[in-house]
C-alpha cells in the first residue's frame, strides 16, 4: 500500500509537530487548518509562530484550508473538538487510514476518540497514536518514541514505518482501546500530581501518587477491554510518567496552579479538565474503585483543597498493594 501523502487535520502545536515528523520521514505533508493567517504563514515563512515559536518547518510541508487527497490522515485537534473536525471533513475521510492523536474522552457522551470516528465516518481505518511526547520536542527533531495501535497488524506496521524518521520512532501495537484510554486518563492523574507539586507536598508524595495512579489506571483499562500489557509500555507507563513529572505538560502545569490554591475557573483548560468527570462517570458505572480520579474531581470542583484530599487518601483503610 502506497503511503506517501499525509494530511494533518489541526494546525496547532501538536498537528504541526506531527507534520514535521512525517516530512522528516520523507512524506509529502499538508496541514489542514481553519485560520487563513496561520495557513499563509506556514506556506510563506515556514513557521507556525503562534504555537511553535521560531521553529522552522520542513520544505516538505504545505498548509491548506481544505482536506486534500491523502494516503494517511492524522487528526490532531483537542479531544473536545474531534467531533466537529470529523464532521467537517467526513466526506474526504471514508476508506482512509485515520490516525487519532487526541488524548481525551468526550464530555457528555463518555466516548473514546475511535468511537466518535466510528459514529461519524464508519468506513475509515482507525489507528491510535499515543506515548510520551511533547510537540516542541517532536518539531525540533529530538528523539521521541510512541505507540501506534491498530487492528490490522500488517497495515499498522506499514503506517508506523511511513511516519517513522530518524528522531521519531513508532512501535506498532494491537491494543487500540488500551492505548486510547491510557492516553486520556493519564491527563487526569497529571492534574493530581501537579497539585501535589504545587502544594509543596514533596517528591515522595508525588511518586506514591504516580504508582497508585498506575494501579488505578490498570484496573480501569482492563475492565474496559484493554490489555494490562499495554500499560507497561510507551502508551502507558511512559506517558504517565512524563505527564506527571514535567511542567511542559499542560495538565501538570494546571494541577500545579490548583495546588497553589488558584481557582479552576481562572486556569487555562487542559485535556484532563474535561476528561476528569467523564473518567469518574465511567469508573462509577463500572463499579471500579478510583479514589484518585474522585480526588481530582473534588479539586476541580473546588469542593476540597489538595491538603484535605491528600489527608483523606492517607486515612483510607490499609490494604494489600495491588
């Protein structure tokens, strides 16, 4: 299957970074955006300064307001904007491989990104790209490794090979559900870890939270049809660790602000903010004990401070580690 032409829907930082990676891999790339000024800047100056500063983009990248013919389509818009973007471009997506990159669950419907895609354009071939990666690193050509999960092993390997370059490595996998859930839920835990840091509760508390988040995440993913093995790799432990320890993560940064006592209403939205109540609804519906997800929702709702939440977690009945 020829996979030379790549279209990236989304002209933000992540979409532009993935376009850069695909261009470095030798693909012909078109970024599809909605802002005529950003499109013009990419085409003339080879920069997307609003999102990636002065980072120069590959000559192999162009930008357009319309979705062109492509062998691979990458969807790189925020999770809550996926439905609108897929609906807008539905006519041009049928029959194509679509790589989903948003890490979030849809507010209201509780749906994963691939479930939204199947609802709007069921004739597509879905893939999930997830793993420890920041847009600035990918765009600058810093070494990055991620997971690409798909249902057809041979085609997944072909798509991974088409997008892989000297600094962007994709590991093919078959657990779309696990990769998708891990990517969405780690953002919720990153909010909590950031709050622990913002409140000055120490590295020991943050490390304990990451470990317990991994256990909670595993219970949820397995119950929802994903594989525990996925969580030991890049899409699971790799992404969870990065997002829960780095201020480059918007979710961690937002959590730090919450930990300092800033109002949730005054903080810029991160994916985990919208995903947290969805995660709670899913866990409650499945009967899964998810005290950390509950805690993040208390914090976001302004119903408790991080110190009160941690005190409550520390006073839970002792049990054997799972």
